[in-house]
C-alpha cells in the first residue's frame, strides 16, 4: 500500500483483481493494516507488499510456489515467499531449499537468499498472508489476506494453462482444492523447515521436475541459480 492506501501492483494483476480490491473484505483488511501500522512495525514495508505480483506479471507466470507468512524478523521479508532481502542471513527453510537445489541440479548453495531472480523468470512466490507484525508469526492471519490470495490461485487456475504449482507442507497442499489439476501440474512434498525437511522434502527434485514439465510444453526452463 502507498500513502493513499491504494495497492501498488502491476497493471495486469490490478485488472484481474479489481473486484477483490473493491470488495468489503479488502476494505476491512486495509482498515486493519492502517490501525496496525499506527501501533506496530509491520513487514514487509508497504512498497514491497505486492512485490510477488510486480516481479511476476500475470501473463508471465509459469510456476507458483505457495508459502504461508512473511518472515517476521527485522529486515527479512521482501514480499516474496521464502525469500529474504539482500544482506540478510538465510533462514533455516531457505537453507534447506538451497540444499535440495544443490542435490537436485548441482547448483552451488548461495549466501544470498533474495529470490527475485526466480520471480523475474515467472515464478510467482506467493505467501497466503502478505503482511505480519514484527516478531509475531501469524499475527495477520485470518484478517482477509487468505481470501485475497485464494482468489489469485483460482484466477491462475481458471485463466491459464500448464502452470506448475509447487506445494510444500500441509498448509500449501490444502490449496490444491483451488487448482484444476486437469489443466495444471501439482508437485507436493514436505515443508522445507528443519522440522519436516527430512520427511520428504529432501529428495523431492521439484526444481528439475519443474523444468522438465516446462520444457515439454515448449516453455523456457527456470534458471534456479542465485548469484551472491
């Protein structure tokens, strides 16, 4: 949101989501966020709330990775799920993502955890909840964001063909009901957090599988390497 509380979002998404932005629940969500910002530090900063959409316009989406909440530590969240801002130490889940990437494709594990390069290539890095109160995980859940992001998944499912949805963990996998699996591809595995990564995330090979699916459709594969 900007100073006038209007969404700063890519034009293609603004057109598709116009009804959402004008709906009563979104008005209530904006009111909630205004009140929160008056009392608390909120992540990510306003200009980055819709970074996933600004980095990956609707017509460019090829892959969707679904997360739950932004990171709630200082300077971590940058509007892309699992991603952190430049210069920020990689969180445990992201470290495990890079470990699997290394095992799957032999890509060197980077120190930089900013995933903008993925987003720029058509990987929509979508958190179900787009904001969080500093140091309070889940503090902005059930305020309206999930309605908004569920509508995004539905729009993608209905209006596009051959997307690869990557669902890590039970929370993301519950979103499969919003996806037309006759039109799209769904890859599922355990969450990359240290608590569950050894129960099916490591060895899932989702990065190579995603590229195989894209290539079969005549689409450009994703370059998953991240530069330090």
